[in-house]
C-alpha cells in the first residue's frame, strides 16, 4: 500500500538554524510528524546511517565540511538511500557549474531559495507519487536479485506508462550491470526509434564500447555532445573510448572542455591529471591534480592517487622537495590506510632516486614492498602497475615481472588491463619478453580452468574443488576461478547433498565475485541455484 505524505520519514539538512527551523516547519505544516534535522554533512551521514528516510531536503552549501552534493554522493555509495528515496537539493546559487555539478549526482529536484511551503509540498507530493512505484525494484536490487528487479521494471512499464522514462533508464542500467548487452541494446534502440534521447544514445554507445566497437561508440558519444554539450556522462564515456583507442591527446582535450563546464568533479579532474601526465603536459597535470586534492577534501572520492600523481609532476619538473611535501601530506590525509602508505612510499622511492639519494630511495622502496606484502594481493590494477614501474626503476626486474604476471592471471579476460600491462613492458623495452609473460600467464589460468571443467564433467567434484581452491590462493581476484570453484561446489552438493560449510563457502565466493563484477551472469545463476538447496 502506498505511503501517505504524512506517514513519511523526513530529514532536513541545513547549516543555518533559521533556515533549518523554517524547512522543518514547512514539513510539519504538511502533516508530517517524523522530521529529523542535521546541521552539516557529518550529522547528515550519521542520521542517514541510522534510519531509512523517505525524503531528504538538503541545502547545497553546508558551511565547512561536505556540501550537499558530497553528502548525496556518499549516501549513495554507502547505500543509505535507494531508488525510492526522494532527495531535494535546496540552494541559493544559480551558477552554471553548481547546477551542472548538482545535476551529475541526480537529485530528484532542486529548488532555488527563497521557497515557500506550498511549493515544497507540491514538489514532494509529485515526487512521492512517482518514487513509491520503485520500492519493489529497490528491494530486489538490495537483495542482489537483479532478474527480479528487471521483472519489476517490466510490470511497472505495463501499468505506469506515464513514468516509463525513469523506469526504462533503471531497467537499462540493470541490463548492462547483469551483462545482458543484447537486451539493453534492444531497449535503447526502441527508445530511440521514437525520438532522440541523450541517455538512450549514450547507453547505446556504452554497448558498442563493451563490444569493442570503439569507432562506433565514439561517434555516438560525440553525437550526444553536439546536441547537448553539458551531458557529462557522454563526455566521460567519450574519454574512456578515446583512451581505449590510444588517442590520449584528444581524450585530454575532451576532459579540459568538460572541467570548464563542471569543475567540481574530483574523478574527472583526477582523470585529466593522469591523462595530461601521460601526454607530458605537466603544467595541465599539476593544475588538475591540485584541483582534485582541493575539491575532494570532504568527498567520498578522495584518492591518494591524486597526491602521488602531483608528486610525480613536481619530481619531473625538478621540484623534489615539493614532491616530498605532497607525499607527507598524503600520509597525514590517509592515516591507517596501508594501500595509500604503499603508494606514497613507492612514489617517494622514485623521487629520492631522481635526487641521487640511493639510500633513501632503497629504504622507501623497502617500506613499499613490506606494505605490499601485508596487503596480500588487495591492490587495484592501476596501483599494481605503478608499483611494478617503481620496481623496474630500482632494477628489480624479476619482482616487477612477477607482479605483472599475477595481475594478468587475476584479470586474464580483461583486455583493457592487458593492454595497459603491455604498455608497461614496452616502456621498459621488454615488449617481446612481456608478451611472452602475458601469454604464459593467460594460458596457465585457461589450463587450470579447463582441468576443473573436465573434472566436473567426469563427476570428480572433490578433485576439482581441491584444484581450484589451490588456484584461488594464487589468483584471489580471478572472477573466472572464483565462479568455476562455486560451480564445482554446487555440483558437489548436488551429488553428495547439502553442506552448510560448502553453502557458506559458495556464498562468500559469490560475494567476492559480485565486488569484482556486479554484472556477472553466472552470479545470478549460481545465486538462484544456491537458493534452491
């Protein structure tokens, strides 16, 4: 049964006591009894973590600390708000960069001050009618039952044609996230058959990108931007496509245009810094990394990579002391973060090497290696590649090659990562040797999985499980090994009966796989199979 307005749970977030009280009074005047308030981003996150709100009314400017956009970003990342949550941004600002930046996090509405109770109530009532339809989809997503979520979308599309655009977009995202690119392609094409819609054209471009049809994807993203240059999602995907095509100079130009329109995205500024650095445009990279650090101070997207990136720029510009200061600041900003500490130590090793201080360079690298060992393989590919470059620079070729070999084994089906690893080997004048390492590592994974499949086909599930458990210790992030082991566990239970220990192991494997690839089709199939035991 649909929840009535007066039954809703509301959160009002504003740093000014007078405005906070006024907004609370407006909500009370709507007949709502359950109204909480927060004075800043920290208080808002505390409230959102403790209660599931139906409506959040949040000022954009919240004084020192997070702004309203950053609060919403973090709330989404932490899953404190869902599809059915109404988020209304309130602001006195009318600048284009604020409007574009706020629109990127997709609040349901934003209202310019001054506002009155009648306007606020009218907006909330309209949004409530529309958003309450999404409760079933949200619940299915929360339970990771994406096929049920898609089915819920189909039910709503038949019964609620008026809200079809929102539901179509949600369904399209679900289809892409579950790897059903053909289904997503058909949906986008059916929408575009009626009229040109930026989100559908961008979605079709994503499908072409995933299929490796980069020239076609590029043309679609460019088409969107010709019609609507402020459609930032198309801009970001165009950058990804150009990078995949090896056209980093054009990618840099697209990023520079994008940050002029919407300068407050830490991810986009960081991407500009990294791309410009690869292109040797050090001044542009420096400005982008500095801006990333500035605007991400209270953002959930705050990243140690921006600090290490800026340190590399300073080092290359002949300012090693500035580089070391940036790395010291990174340590302070990311206390108790061993991954950030490892990145800082690896970058520090390179800085000291350029300064000619081999003793300090070796000490920093030793620290980085110790931290790396403690991380037990929990290193994202980009950081692993940077560490490999540092090891090459220190003359530790075998260790560097070993890191890259492990990276290939854990991502042997990921063409983008393979391409980046090839570039690392090329930069070290090891193209032939590197290609051999890549091919051998890929073949090793293929051979292990083939043996596992053969054992499963012959009903030797115990032997197959033993084989892939051993392989998983060596390749803890290989989605293929994880999923094949899960399949063998299911086969073993079908043969010998349900086991709570094997059920628990399979569920843990599926959770690991979901973090690696939320769109895995096998994830859905195996989750359904486990539920049948």
